[in-house]
């Protein structure tokens, strides 16, 4: 049976609920995200919860060149629009993506000032706010709920793992229960919710990672990102990997493709998949890599694998 013969939340022929098609349905045209570094920090960096931050984290590995906190938000957006116009000429709407660190980790009056600077630009139609579950509260959610009446607003939580042992090992500074409460509360306020998961963390077996799909399926997520573990230079994890390399087991590319297909077959079909894998410049890597393969090539391999198996997102979902 073909996926197009099924009743799914998406109305296109791709075998998963794709992010690009989701936005075309939502806005009627292409939308481009523009990364912004607004100078936030994290409570596990400044000593409020812990110090040093998450063991895997180096924001420089994914921030685009125009994205630095010494520039105003307006300047970052305008330079981002110019940067992307050379690659995506069809984009005429933009989302301000507050990506670096925890973008709700300031008092509400400061958050209002920061986000107002982005939304005063006519081409910006919404906000994507990356943050931690322990930097959100009902006062802030009420503000975001008000914004969502006029703009597209989604809060993306770094879930990273559903297992408390892994969260402790990576110095997250909170447990999974804290994440669960924040995600459910955000959803209760009528705000869209995104999540991010890392596969390949030390101590997690392949079966443990597959089992996470059943936990995630019960969360009120709108979008989800997947990321294979990568060891980034200058991080605490890079130091640990150098000292204890046998504690780490990395996916080979073909193994990851097979794993993702098996995972996606069981994934809630209502979840929009934004990304299947992470990509950082090779110069940042301090561990094994898949060479120069790009994310679009990985995506093509996953889609071809889904086609070869005649399978699709949610084929075995039991919701």
C-alpha cells in the first residue's frame, strides 16, 4: 500500500511529514529561518544550576557567520536576509530563529524588548525560540501565547535524551520530568512546541534509543529534530572522549540510515520532521565523522530507504 493511500496529516507524496511542505501549507509560500544570537546564556553555565554548560555544546559550530551578539538583532536579520537571498530566491517570509543558548533566560521585560526588535521588521512573520525547560514559566508563556495570536511562534526545547542518566552525564542540570512539565505547559498555553533529540549518547544502546520513540510519541510536539552525536572541539565531551574513547560508539552512516528508518516507522505521523541529522563544519569535529556528505544527501538516502522498504513515517505507530 502506498503512503498516499493513507489518511495522514500531510498532503504531499513524501514518505514523512516534511518541514518544507509544512511551511508551504501553513504560509502558502517558502519561509526561511534566520539564526540570531541575542547574547543569552544558560543556567548551567553561569552557576545558577551548574557551570560549564552541556558537555557537547559549542555554539560556534552551528552559528552562521553573520550571527554574532555584538551586532544588533536588526543587523543580524538584515544580513541574514541578504545571505539567504543568494541561495533561496523564492523566500519572502522569514522566521527569527533565536538559536544560541537559552533564549528565555532573561526577565520578561528584557524578552519583550528583544523579540520586539525582530518582529518590527515587516518580512519577519514569527519567532522560533530555542531554550531549556528550566528557563520557562507561566508569565513568559502567557506573553508568548499573546504573540502567537498575530505571529507564528514555536518554542523548541532541547530534549536531547529521555533518560535521566544521560541528562546527568551531559550536565543538563534538569531531569526528564522537568522537560515533560514544560512541554505540556507550553502546549496548554496554545503555543507550538518543538523538540531536539541526540542519538548515540554514551551509555545508550540502540534499543534504548529506539524505545525513546514511544516516550516522544506521547508528548504534544509539533516539530522534531534528530541529530547524530558529534564530538565538537573545545567541549567537555571532547576531553572525555580523548580520555575514554571506548565509552563512545558512533553510528556508521549506513547504520544511522537504517536506524532512522526504523525509528520513523514508529514515529507519531503528526510530528513534522525538521531535520534527520546534524551538520557542522569539519574543522570543528574532534571525533569520527561521515566525511564530506551533506544533510541533503543524508535526507536523500533516508527517503530512498523508505521507498525501497515501501514504508513511511508512522507506518507502525500505535497512538
